[in-house]
């Protein structure tokens, strides 16, 4: 599965949003990643977090931050959750609003495990 997470921090609203998108159209399965457009992804869900809670969990470390970012709606595998948490930490190291897109392709996991690209 190919997924995209859009992680954005809004300082004025004191919140963090994570939006999850995925390629669900089976006709796009064989389309090269470089050929995909934003319209290729379907919106799956969105979670909003209070910045004070996120900052508190950042101070506790990576594990606690991952645990608060994972929800019933958004529950990425460990590798993706860690990258998401690292991105959130980077956003909160900045004093400005920011937005980052993370792209994950499960096929990369399989090719890494087998050594085949």
C-alpha cells in the first residue's frame, strides 16, 4: 500500500494535524510513484492534537510520543510511526508553522527485506 501523511503544525490554533491518504484505486497499483499526483490519493482520516499535549509527550521521548500519535484511526507500523514522530519533533523544534508530507510504500519494506529492488 502506498500512503501519504500530511503533518501540519498551526501555532495560532495551538494544534497539530495529521491527515492520512492512500492509493486505493486498484488501477493505480502499477503506476510508478513518480507519476502519481495529489489527486491519486484518497483521504482516509484526520487527527487533531493539542500542541500542549504533543510538547509534553515530546519531552518524554520517542516511545511516549509514538503512543500518543497512534490512534484507532491512524495506527502506522513501527517504522512509519517512528518517522512520523521524528517529523513531529522537527516541526516543534521550529518556532513557525510548518507542514511536511511523508510518503510510504509497503513495497519498499518487502524489497529491503529480500534485497531485491
